C-alpha cells in the first residue's frame, strides 16, 4: 500500500487514480459492489462467488443484458478457474458461431503456413506441461488451431505471437471452441489488424502507448527518450501476446478475462500499470538494464500482489477520444513518413552520386596536388641549380679577373723585359745603325707585293670580262636560234591557215560541181523529154498542122498556104526541132557559162586568198628581217663592247707586266743593297766582338779574384738549387756583362 | 559507432534471419555461454551488450536480436539502422532460410551500402546429416557479396566465439579506415550521410514511431 503511495508521491496527475485504487483496495466494498464484499470475505466468499458465477453462466443472456456493468465488474475481479472456459466462450459469444462447424474441414485441409507454424510450436509455452511434450496432444492441438486459423483468415495467415493466445485458450477449452474464440478475438478486438502482414495496428498501439506514457508518466518518458529506449522494444510482445509471454499464466488469464469483456483498452491499462510499478527503478537504469528489468523484475513485482496490480490497472483511465485523436495523428505521421521515405531515398541516391563525384574529384585533386608538388620540387631543384651556376659564374669571373690581372702583370713584365732588351739592342745599335737600310729593302719588297696584287686583280678583271663576253655570245646565239624558230613557226602557221582555206574552197567547188551535175542531169532529162515529145508530136502531127495551116492559110494567101502545106510543112517541123535543140543547147551553154563563172569566182577568191597570204607573208618577212636587224645590231654592240673590254684587258695586262718588271728591277736593286748592308753588318759584328773580348779581357784581369768568389757563390747556389736561377735565354743582358 | 570517453569503441551488431534459425541461441551462447532449447519465440527486438578487448582496444558490442518472421520487418528498419555489423543467420537444414539471407543481403546493401560488415552464419551444423543447403553454394554466395561465411552450432558451441571475434575485428578495421578517410577529408567539405555509423550504438540508437 505504502509503496504504491510512495510511487505516486506528489504527482497530481495520478492522485485521482491512486485514491480510487486505494478505495478499492483497502475497503474492497462499496455500496455498488455487493458481490465483491463476499469475494474478499474468505472461504465462504469463494463458495458464494462460485454460486454467483454458476447463476450468471446458466442465465448468461439475461444476466449480461440486465446487469451488464455488474457482470463486467465481476469479470474484473477474476473469473473463477472452473468457469473460465465457459465464461470466455460466453464473453466472446461463440455459442452458436458458424466457425465451429468449419473447424473440422480446416483441420483436414493443408495450409501454406504449416511449416512456419510448426517451427514455432515447440517454442510456445515450452515449459508448460500441456505443451512440453514433442508432438504431444498440446502441441498437436496448438498446431491444428493455428493451421485452421491460417486457412480461415488467409490475409493474416500465421503470425508469430498468436500461438501464445491460442495456447492460453487451449488451456481452458477444446480445440474447436478455442478456434471459435480465437476468431472472435481477432475480429472483435483489433487483434486481426495487429497480426496483418503490415502490422500497422501494432505500430499504432505503440504510438498510443508512448503518448499515454508521456502524459501519465512524463519522467519515465523523458528517461526512455534519453536512453533511446523505444516503446516497441518492451511493449510489442505485450500487445501481440496479451501479456502471456510476460506475466504468469494466472495473471495472463485475468487479463484475458477483462480483454474479452472490455477489449484492448485493458492492455494499455496493464502496460501503464506495469510501468507505474517499476517507474522509480527504471528511472535510474540504462538501456540494457531497463530491458532486463522489464523482462524479469517487473513481472515479479506485478505477480507479488495480483489483485493489487489488477486494481492498479483498472484505476488507470484511458480516454477513448484521446485514443481516436492519437490514431488520426498516427495516420498523418505515417503518410508523411512514407513521403519522407521516398524523399530520403531520392536524397540518398543523390548523396551516393555526389559521394562518387567527390571521390573522383578527390582523386583528381590529389593527382593535381602531386603534380603541383612535383612541379615545385622541380622548380626548387632548378633554382638550386641556377644558384650553383651563379656561384660558379662568380667564381669563374673572379678567376677571370685574377687571370687578367696576372696577364696584365705578365704583360707588364714582358714590356719591362722588352724594354731591357730594347735597351740592350740600342746599345748594340749605337754600334751598328743599319736598321734604316733594312727598312729600305723591306719597302722594295712591299712595292713588289702591291704590284703582284694589282696584277692578280687585273687578271681577275680580265677573266671576268672574258666570262661576260662568252655569256653575251651565247645569248646572241640563243637569240638567233629563237629568231629562226620563230620564222619557221610563223610560216608553218600561215601555210596551215592557207591549207584550211584551200580545203574550204575545194569543198565549195565540189558543192558547186555537184549542183552543176544536178543541173546537167535536169537539162538532159528535159532534152530527153523534149525529144520524146517531138517524136510523139510527129506521129500526131498530121492533123494538127492542118488546122494550123488552115488558119494560116486563111490568114495568108491561099497559095502560100498551099505551098507551105504541101512542101514546107516538113521544113517547118525541122525548124521547130532545130529551134528546140538550139534552145536546149543554149540552156546547156548557159549552164556551162554559169559553171565557168563559178570557176572564175573560185579562182578569183583563190587569188584573193593567195594575195592575202602573200601580203601576210611579206609582213612577216619584214618583221623577221627587222628582228634580225635588231639582233644583229645588238650583236654588233656586244661585239664592240667585247672588243673594248679586250682592249682594256690588254692594256691592263701590259701595264701589269710593266709594273712587275719595274718591281723586279727594284727588287733586284734592293737585294743588291741588302747584300752590301749585310756585309757591312758582319764587319761591324766582327768589330763589336773584338771590342767585347777586349773588354772582357780587361775585366777579367781586374776582377779575377772577385770573379772567382762569384763563381764559388754560383757553385754554392747551384748546389742549393738544382736548376739555374738565371739562364742566358731568359736574362741575356745579365750574361752580357 | 561512437567512442566513449573511456576510449571504448561501441559497435552495434544486428542478428537477422528467418524465424527459428537460432539467432537467439547464438546470442545466448555467446553472451552467457548457455544453450536453452526451450526458449520462447522472439517477438520483439532485444539486445545484449558484450565487452571485449581486441588489439589493446576496449570494445563494447551491442548485439541486437530480432524477430525472424517477415511480418515484423514491416515495423521498419529500426533493428538494423546504424548497425556496424550484421550477422545473417540461416539454418543449414532449411533452404528457405538461406533464401531469406539473400533477401537480407539485398536490403542491407540497398539501405546501408558498404558501410556495414556482413557475416553469413550457417547455424545448426550439429544437424549436418540433415543439411539441405549445399556447402559450396553458401560459401560462393558469401564470397560474391563480400561477406564472410561461418558454420556454427549454438548447441555444441562451435564457431560462435570465432564468428563474433572476426566480426569485431572487421568492424574495427572498417572504423579505423573510415576515421582515416575522415581525417583526410578535414580540409574539404564533410559529407555526413545519416547512415554512416558515426552516431550509433547503444547510447543513441533508434527511435521508433
């Protein structure tokens, strides 16, 4: 009692429930619960309760209708074990249900779910005596009922969890009845939806329960939330098996009592009651411990005082309106969730694609980074190299400067040495003084060289000119050839032209001949016709001349007429014939004349054509002649030029010859003078030598001691230094003294 | 996957498979070294923690046991959401249960990609004489989908310890790889997929409904 009191503590929300529980529990009697008073009375009360239930069961219809609330309250107190089977059937209303009759046929039939059902049989109430035995009566009936239901309700088929409900029923009644009650439970109390393939009802129940927890046990709700302990983790089996897998069988039976009379609401109430009982403990536990606590300690706590626990459950009020509202909310959430899922799927797909892209880009970027690094390394190396090179250059420059300095020093030295040499020389020259003569000889040589160079140049010019001349003659020859070919070509052209014309003319002539022949033929035809006509006429002549003669006789004198008639009709005829023949001849002559005229015309045209040709040829000839003249003129000019250049060349040659001759002469002279001077030089040298030897002799005599000392010193020094410090090659002036 | 302040790595592992293939038995064997052939059908997801040491690293496994029947999957992917590893259990005497494993592989690959370590376990090898799932088929399939294959018997305690140990090693490897790539990415945009195992395990986990 006090424990429960503590549990609720100062929670205002639950105060009401608590007080009502307290009332029920402590007093156990109230004005409206007569029966209950007897229940808690003792052994006497039990008997009374039994007789009360006996009356109710035997008179169920009326009792249920008349005293509905009373019976319901009585059920809440727990149906006595002996009455439970029949009461459950009565509460479910399966007395005359048609399902019972179907059962027999279901048992014989085969179900698609058989295998799945069989799998769970051994795992349903495995500790219970009735179901323990493998393939025993209990397991068999369990299988039968569940198979029957899977056939009866094909949409639901079999669902894990339902076996426990069936098992609970089978503990109270035979298969057939159990099946009928199961069908009612499924149909009347939301359980069918709970076991449907989508199990949407279970989700809804979880949602409703979670909200009820949030409302009634806010602390616990917050704690569960913080531990991510979802309602379905502890409450799904409560709803699926109606606490048969959580609580002991007696307590499960009591819950089933109320479930059958009041519906699924009791499941929420019991669930909340359980949580209320364990609230204080749960608040201090973590997720794993919560799960263990709910599985083990919490049921034990509830079992400790079943009546108290049941009363606690009854005391919890669940507002049906609120449940409806939650149901609506849940459907809204679900539909939204489905939309969200679709969106999420799209986003996931996108994300995957983007990830792939990111990966690709990363690869690319890493490759680029590598390249960058490599480039930088290269750059650094290059810089290092350039630095090293710069240093080298500096060193080289320094070395160069040094070398130059040394060179300058060396040059200075050389200059000083040269100076000393010059001094020496000048000493000598004071004795000689012949350099001027040597210079004169050199001047002659130079002149000769100049002349030779000029000669060469002149020869070159001459060669060039010869080449130019040859070129020009070649060009002249070319031009002449061209000229000739041109002339030939033109004539050929004209001849071809004339031949064409001739052919044309001949064609015309042939045509004319043809027409002439035609005409002749026609003429001959006509003459033939005329001859024929004359012959015909002669045969027919006699009568016709008479008539005409008559007329003429009439016209002329009759005598004449007679004469004519008699003697000259034949002459007349002859004359006529002659006339005709002459005429024909005339025509023939005319045609001949025409022919001749044609020929004349032809000839005239031929003459014209030929004259034209002649004229053209004359023109061409003139042109060619002009061309030839021009070419000849050019040739003449070129020849003149050639002659000129040849002259020039000859001049130059002669000049060069002359100059070289002169140079040779001068050379000769110079050579002579040089020879003279050389003899003089040798004389001077002799003199000089004589003087030097004289001086040496004198010095030797004066300083022979000194010399000896010096020689000794020299010997010492030589011993010290293996190579002589001074040699006559490097310092000749020292050796001269 | 979280690293607790004490340096403990938390991994979430989920046991999946057809009903009655022995998921709960494997878990009980591993955690409590017990075998009970009279336990009840599992109707709601539950989990147990196991602490172990690998390569000097403290590791906490939160192993989730689930209800096998397909209908329960409709309640949503709450069991396997944020899992680091999945043990797909089948019964070597039941070919259908192996078909279920294939379905699970498909679903997990679809929902979690390659972020999850998969292990296929052929349970009940104590019933070798009743075997219907060919050995080669199971192993080649596992190979194909990139999962390790183990033969276990919760009853005879065969291969259970090895299975969990190997799974843990692989998860650790994957986690270290991921954190490596995570480090590599610090200078770039961080892509956080809600399915990466960055915020998982017993301390965060799931929120249903």
